[in-house]
C-alpha cells in the first residue's frame, strides 16, 4: 500500500497516488525491508524538480514499473528538503559510483541501507532493466553485492574530509591571495559568474569576493562582482516582471533559468545585493531587492509569518499540460497585443530577438544594455525610459496573473526561513525600510513559537500546525546567524541570548571535538549508515562554516575563550587543505574575520541605536558591531554605558582605544 498520504511534504503527497507502494523514510519502513530481506529503492527529489516530475510520469505512475518495484523491493520516497541528512549520505554514494549527482536521486541499497547502485533520471525501460538486473544479482550471488556494499560504505565514510597533513596553529592569510588568484582564472569576464553552463548564482561566493576586493582594494575584482550582479539582475534568471530569482541558468548568459524559485536562493541574494548596494548605491541593486522582497511577501509568506519553500518550475500551458517555464515565457504576437506602439522600444530593451529567444517561439525577457545606452540611442530621457519600463512590467504582470500559477511547496523549513529572515534584516540595514525589519521580527517570532521547543531543540519543518523532524545543524546555524543579525539591527540583547542558547545546545548535541567539526545530525537522532559533516559551501554555505563564523562572533559578545578556540580549530581543520576556492568561500570569509583587519565597535549611550543604524547602512564588512542605550551586562558592553554622552569603543585583538565621542572620526578609522 502507498503510505505517502500520511505525510505533509508536498513532494511526497505528489506521489501519494502512484501505484508504487511508496513508504516514507522512517524506522518502520527500514525495519520492514530487513524483515522481508528485500533490496530498498530510495528515490530522492523535491517538489520543484522538473526531472523528478518527468520520471514520476514516465515510471512511477506506470503499472508495469510499479509491479517490478512492489514485488522485489521496498520503495522509499524521500523529500530531500525535509531529509537533507539522508540526501547528503546517498549523494556521496552516487558521486563515488558515477562521478556525478543530481535529482531525482535513485539509489538501491541492501536491506540494511548500504547502497549498491545509483542513478539520476532514467527512462522507463532503463529503470526496469536496471531493477531486474539488481534483483537477479541479489538472488543469485548476494555475496558479490554485499562485498561491493562494504567497499562503497567505506568510501562514503571517507569522502568529504579535507586531509590536512600539515596542521597549523595560526591562520595563514596569504593562502587567501593564492586561492583568489587561482579562482580568477575561471571567471567569465563577459557575463560574470564562472565560465561554464549551467550557471548557479552561488551568493556566498560573491559575498566573499566583494569583501575581499573591498578589503584588498582590488578594483578588478570589485568590477567583476558588479558585472556578475548586473548580468544576473538583467534577467531572465531574475524575474523582472514580478521579482525573485530562479534556481540557476542553463546557459552562459544568465538567460534561460531552470524556472523554479527557491526561498533559500532569494534570501541569500537579497543579502548579497544589499551589501553590494551599500558599497555602490547602484539603483539596479535596490530595484532587485525591492522586487524580490515584494515577491516573497506576496507569494511565499504564510499567514503566521513563516515563509514557504518554493514555486515549481512547471505550470499548466495553454493546452492544460504541465510545462517547464509556461508561466514565465512570452510570444511576439502576445507582446505586440499588450504593448501596442511601445513594442519596438520594449523589444530593444528586453531583446525580443535572437538574443532573447528560447525555444518554440518563446522569449524570456533579458536586458543586455543599460537604460542609459538605450535612451541615448532613441534620443529620449533616461527617466522616461525608466517610467516606461515600470509601466510595461505592470502590464505584463497583470496579463501573466491570468495564467495558471506554478505549484507551491507550502512547507516551512527552519533553515530556509532563517536565511530569508536575515535577507530582510540585511535589506533593512541597506535601505532603511522599517517594513523589512517588521517582517523579519515577525518571522523570528514564528520560529520561536512553532519551531523551538521547551527542551531546547529546533524542529526542521512546519506545515498545518505540525512539526515532525528534529532539527539539523543547518537549522541551528542559520537561526543563530539570523538572530545575531537582528541584534545588530535592533540592539535588543534578547536575540544574542537566544543565539547563545542555541549555540550551547549545538555544542552539546552536534559538536565532535575529535574532528573539530559539528555533525549534521543531532546525537539524539537515529544514526544513518555514516555520520555526515557538512564542510563544502554550495548553493547554501556549509553549516559548519556558518557555525564557525557564528561562534567567533558570539565569543566576542560574551568574552568566551572556548567559543573562540572552537572557531579557530574549525578553520585550521579546513583552510590549509582548500584546493577549490568556490567550494570554501565562507571558510575564506571566516579567515578574514581572523585577520588583523577585523575590528570590534561598541556604541554606548542614548543615541546608540541611531548611530548603529547609520553604521549598518555602510559597507564595512570587517567589524563586529554592538551597542546599548542603557547599562548592559553583556560582557563586551559591561561598564561602558554613559548617560552623559554616546561613546564609541573601537577595539582590535581584545585591545580597545580610548572611548571617542566623534562619530565621523570612528567611521574614518573603520574604513581607512
């Protein structure tokens, strides 16, 4: 019997009507496989995954396929977003077996969960043939399969660790220069990003490169980051009509997206564009921030203040068939009917030509020239073209809203909510819009109310008033980071104390002092076939790199030498062995936090919040900021408050200058 109707995950519910007798990942399902001595099929995907939908339609809805799967296997369907721990372990397995990965991720394992075979998307005939061969092998010569599983299991346990043969005791800042120079060789100097397709945004990469370029005064690097952010903002990766970024571009020029919109991408990109706006004051970046947050509030916010996970890549087309990108693309006759006499100028701006053509006469809107250059060519004021652009986008938005919308993944994930929360805080810091801070605070209270228990642990998921999965390290690290950011924006020390409580819980239940890293799963959870330590930064930075940054910042606020020691040891476990810089950019950013350039600033007095708001509006990535409008017992602020005047304490390496009352002098000292 298919048991997925008992689940809340939209992805699992999509498969609840399959003839395949799917089970969810849980101890009961795994025990059943052992009892029946059946191989397990573990099929992993997510609700917005286009090729997951294709394989479901071709295979999992097919009676012939279901017969094979139900007779000889225990089929288990996994939502990778709900169970990133399961996904991470079996992704390692397929990378060892095939040298690549992706979703849908289909793994066949022994009844004890050790993998023996893996693939991604397979056509129906390939899938049936593979399963039949595996079943025959398991029946005829199980010892061969068991021997292979043992060797593969050993490889899974070893993969992912950087072997550091020369342990160091100090952070070598010169490593960063070498890694950045190596990284530059892969830059795409025409469209930005890395010179390959598909192109993922990798926001953390550009957070680091922006900061490194700023701190080293590398104008070429800053120009490259701004080129990348500009080209990404020009569309079609960015939805200029209604805001929000898709997950990645299938081509080199950021044009044709894989059309799903993920919460975690947009949260990080808002933070990135907010930092870039602070530095450049580029109005395009402000437009991106405002449009994206409007999209999030309108499409991905639930009534309780939580954020939903994603919009699907697929939507119904004019033939009432699910089709990738159907909601977003345009045909020329349709555009002409909407835009009338403005079509020619519109088509010049948004490339209704060979540059903007996708397939089957469908166009995805993309700029490749500035408004200034197009306005000059057409001998019209830039302000007039800007006004027209806004008007055209409103016309298209109203027309597009008549179409069937992409399917919504309406579960809330703690880690992704925290990433988006921080995006709102960073936008507030950059633009000063109080609404952004209000939404961030509303989401923080949603997390506290629904996802943080009285026992001290976080849950990972929430839907329909129900949370069922114990939190992973990614939930703790991003909530802590978001709460620290809320403190910086509000100076409400509650957020720091909440962050510290979560950090202490993490040290108790996730930290492995022998490896100087945090495990991805709590020691209270049922163990998988191997322990996963997430160290590589990807489309989301590694939970260990985020945690190492958090604990260093908290060490300063709470004058906690043990916290500082943990962060230092974590960095030294990773930094000397880095070879591929884009996979460790957040660790490299952490290394900058350990440099001589990093400073701490305490602002104490009645005007502390006013001054901290001004400082938050500036791009100064190398400071830890604290402040208080009253006496504080926070160790970093203790005995520093004066009711006579607002004092600035600038510190470095636990040594502070004499308090200063001159705000501009402090700013000059920070940015010199």
